């Protein structure tokens, strides 16, 4: 049996948690740089990539034969941990990738949940004042076509 | 003002145990879970459960801010930390106090003081509790000889900056102490760049004994006897008994008095355990540390006292004093607990998570099972591997061993590897029956013999 040191165990723990978040959010890649280290996780293909949406669009052939666009399902943006919902972007708001979708509070500390991709707020899954548990849908984001 | 709604900040069997104790006292319960424990037995039994975060303990059970926020926002007026996780982190009671929640445990300053090895030794010395005889600084070979003679052999000479056995020597007489000083000092300089050494008495045959305490926070402390937890592997307890049958009565009384004196000296509140090393050859005991929480092995003390320690914890946290006096604590018979872990004992105790396909547990008078498991339950790979504790109580130690053996034989678990088979081998070993074991017995005697047998 391999004896892992504390740092290695923590790194595996973090990677595991990131994988869960990546799968739940439907992201194709996750790239996190923190004081504990750098993590890069990627799926093989077929998923939205928050790091390179522009590149994918640019690479698409401009003169492609017109096809009926498939309905892109709205992305569910979920609470990353238990927290009280302080504010939610209004339905219909157009947001850029990285823009705040919701503010959450834990004790007296407030943090933002940001859009992984550009899009429009299609609906809410929680209300301001709710105690949102981990995984609770905060908003549904319709990605920009 | 008794507690009205309790937040359970733990998982596994102890979360279930706490929910049941609260329900017996008509206290509502909210259980905190990670994503992996949403369907746990405690979550199902509680009035409410809330998902703190993902399976990673660091992002759920180990985040004190998430825990206290969830407790406050679910309207809880009390919080039980269980054991492990945040139970001995002073930040938890501090955040509780700031948010008007009663912490089921001692004051944060007491947790911090007892959690610091040096401070805890100072407190113990001040309360008249015996410490391992030793000397903090050995500067020369002559010091080693003089202090070794004073302390009594064998002695352990150790690098102050040490760890991992480097710069560590056992000396059986004055000549060995002198030679050992030279070697340990050289090793310590080479390994740590610091040749400072200390010396303490080496206990070749030690038993781990501990006293169960309960305090009201105003200097009143009572005890529920002692436990013997000498069956250990890598400092993890596997089997615990109450009382310590290897200890004579006059020492037992001194042991209890020492533990109570230390806890009373810091106005200890709620449940705690004072741990000691019992030197069998010299018939002396020395302070190790205080665990400022309920312990895994508390059921053996409950079995011999007939008293529910977790319910008493909740009453005290709700503002009540101790519900009984020392002379109302009556201990009888002998109790033994086995920790059933999901581990493969033949593969170096490798954790064996997975789904339980069969769970057929023993029942009967004097048999208690504290477990959150059942057929079809899933053991997630993220946490410790304990799936339950089997506890038996009988009139004598021999009768308790027989009862435990029969109960273990009836305990059928499939789908995962468990330590059930190993427990039967331990308790039927002549050394365990004769009660001549010590803290390194399992690793030095039983496991090597077992390994050799399997290899043959």
C-alpha cells in the first residue's frame, strides 16, 4: 500500500471534489489556480468548455450548410456549498462569462457565483433569503447560441 | 432552558447515536451531511437534514463556518460535534458562542489548553497528576548517566526536534545511557541539525487506560470508571473494555482521583476522557492527554454504569447541572467493544468501501450494536472505515469474552471486507484471555503470527 503524505491526500481530495463539481455543472474543463496548487481537469469531448467558447465559435466553418439549431438546454447553476441567498440576477438579464449570477452569504461573509459561459438568465431555482443547500439550483442560464 | 433543536455536526454511527439521544429527550434534530451522506441513517431519522457541501470532508464536515451557518439558519440552539472532524477545534465553540448556539462540549479555551501537549502537561502537573518521569534537556553524556540513574531504566533518549525514530535510543543501564547519548546526539545533529535531547522512562509493557469524565463547568466533575484500550494497531484502538481488569483496586482509585482532579482544576464542562499509560511492570500510571469530547468507545462505560452519557451531554449543554452525584454512579460487570471496520485485514487493512449486500447482526441480552449500516447501505470511500461497534456486557470478563465470541460468530456481513474475523482471533488468543496484552501486542505478537500462518 502506498503511504500518501498529507499534501498528496489533500490534493486527491481536492481533485475528487473538483471532478464532482465539473460533472454536476456539465463543464468540459476545470482549471483552478490556488495557493494549494494548480488543477486542470478535462473531459474528452462533447461538452461546453468555459475556457474556450470563443475559440470553438471561431473554428466553426462560417459557410456551413444551414441546419436547424438544436435546442441548447439551459445550464443549471448550483450552490457550491450551503449558504443563504442574498441576491439573484433577474430573469432575462444577459450576462457575460465571469459575471455574477448570485450572491451568497455564510455567516457574515458574502461571495459571488459567476456565470461559466455567456447567456441569459432563464429562471430561478431558489429565492432571496433561502438557505440554499449544496447542489440547490440557484439560476438557470440559457447559454448564448 | 433545555435544548429545543440540536444540530448534529458529524456522520456515521455517532450522528445516529446523537439523534437517538436527542429524540429520547424530545429535542428536535437537524443533521448536517455531505453530498455522499444524503441517504444516511441519521439523515433519514432526523427531523431535517441539510447538505453542507460535496463529499470532500474539507468542503463539508471540516468547514466550521458552513457548519455554524447551517446550524444558525435552521434555528438550532445547540450543536453536538460528535468525535473526530471539528470536535476538538476551538473555532467551533467560538463560532457557536458568537451565534447564540450552545456547544455540546467544553469551553473553547479549555479545548485549546488541553489540546496543546505542553500546556496540558503543565495543567496535569499542577493538578498533581503523575507524568512519565523524565528530563527535558540532556546536554552531556554525564547528564545522561545521572538522569538515567535518577529516572530508572530502561529510558528513552530522544531528539527534541525528532520524529520517525531518528535520534532515538533505548538504554537499559548507565553505560548504555552514555553510549546512547553519543549516538542519539550525532543522529539528531545529522537528521535535524539540532542535537538537543530529552530523556524519559521507557515503558516496555504499557496498557492504555482512560477515565470517562463528566463535568458541570463549575468545578464539579464525576467519573464513570476506566476503560482499557490496549488492543491497538498504529495507535488506533480496535477493542476497548471496561473496567481495566489488569489494574488493582488501590491504583484504580488513584487513577480516577487524578483524572477528576485535572478536569475539576480547569472547570471542565461536558464529557471528556483522561488518558493514561499504565506501566504494568512498575504498577504506575502516567498522564497522556485529555480528549475533550465524547469518544468512540463511550458505550463500554455506559454498559457497566447503565447511564446514557450522550443524553447527559445534551442536558448539560442545555444548562442543567450533573444529573447525578458520584455515589450514585454504580459500576457492575464487564463490557467489551469491537470496532467493526470495512477493511481487508489480510491486505494491510486496506479500506474496503462499497455496498453491503448482507447485514445480519447479532441480537440478545447484553448485546448492543451502534451502527448506521444495513443491508443495501453504501460505504463511501471518503471517510473513515468504521461501520459499527459491537458491544457486549456480562457479569465477568470471561463471560463477556464468551458472549462477544458468540455474537461475532453470528455477525454476517457480505459485500465488503470487515475486521470481524480478526476480532474473533484476538479475543480467543490465550494472551487476550489471560489479559497479559499491552499496547504493542497486536502488532508485535498476533499480526506477525497471523501473517506467517497465511503465508505458509
